[in-house]
């Protein structure tokens, strides 16, 4: 980890880039990168960039703190195949209330953008289970670039009033992250699961917006509910069956293959 915290070093670290090679085990039955694996790429790059400032999840956990992803707005132009080389770029775009804002781009070997995202992150007190002010933990790096990856805001998504489909799920040990709750990439997979096999087989996912609202722990049963909307869109709600708590709400957009 780069421990140089001089102004010049901080300026250089305001953006982050890392190379990724798509592995066969990260692809789905279509032979292209699974949405959950793409979310893993984004999370890994964000974590590595935070680590360059000395605020990785591992370092924060020593202080009974952790990073959590609160909101994600992802647009997908193309999902790559196994063996493709990618570049994942990320940079901070400021602070809004308790949120640390961060953008992403994923480029293919020819430098063409195949996916982009904007996101909002919180630092959580793991004992109180409440967010804390970023400035009380570290000095946020400020805006890495003036260019935004997407023209998309992080406003709350609309609630799902009624569903026309429900898929039952259970939180497995393999779904848990270092915070001992279901990882955000697994939750993204559960959202996709909610559209059903028929839609997934005949369509390409082009947009995934998620608000992460609450934890899902090992053994929890979760209902992935969805409703078909005009224009190839679906509204989603993931609800913890034990207490009826909504753990995530989402909107996806699909187009026919």
C-alpha cells in the first residue's frame, strides 16, 4: 500500500485504474460476464483505491468501522466474454451529506467503454450500526475528475407498491462478506433473479439501479419481488421474510437480444 500522504501523492491517487481478465467461472450460461461478477470488479477497485488512502475495510474494522455501499446506478453497454482483458477505472466525485460519491468506468482492450456507474458509500459504526461523518474518520480526497461517468443521480428509488412475481431465496455462507452480511454483489444477483428465467434468457440487461437498505444475514430467507413496467423496465424489492424489512429496492432495464 502506498503510505505517502504528501499533497502530490494524494493528487496522483485521486483516480485509480486496475487491469482485470474475465475468468470463465465469472461468466454465466450466456457465456458473458455475470452481473454479480461485474459488481465485484467495481467493489474491488473501490476497496483498493480506499486502501491507498489508508481506509480499507480491513483498516477500518480495527476501529469498529466499515465501508458499505448504499446506492448504485449501473449502465451496461456490453458484457464481455471469458478471456477478455478489461480496465476498471474509478474516482471520487465528492461528498454529499454522509455519502462518499464514486464513479466507475469499465473499458475493453480497445479502450471502448462497456459499462459505467455512479455510487454512494457510507462509513458505518459496526457497534452502533449507524453511519458516521466521513470527516471524522479521514480527510476525503475530493473530486478526482470533473468528468462524470454517468448523468445519473443518487436519489431514492420508488417503492414497489405491488408485485407480479416473487422468487424465494436464502442467504448462504458463501454470500457473506467481511462484514458478515450478504455482499452487495450477491444482492444485485438476487435482483436479477427476480425477473425470472424467461426474461433473462431472451433479454440483455442494460441498467441496474439499487438502493441497499438493510442487512441480510446467514440463514435469512429473502423474497425477491418484481413488477413489469413499460419500456423493458422492472421495479424490484427484496424483503426479509422474518420481519418484513426491505433490504433493497431496485430498478432494472432490459432489451431483447
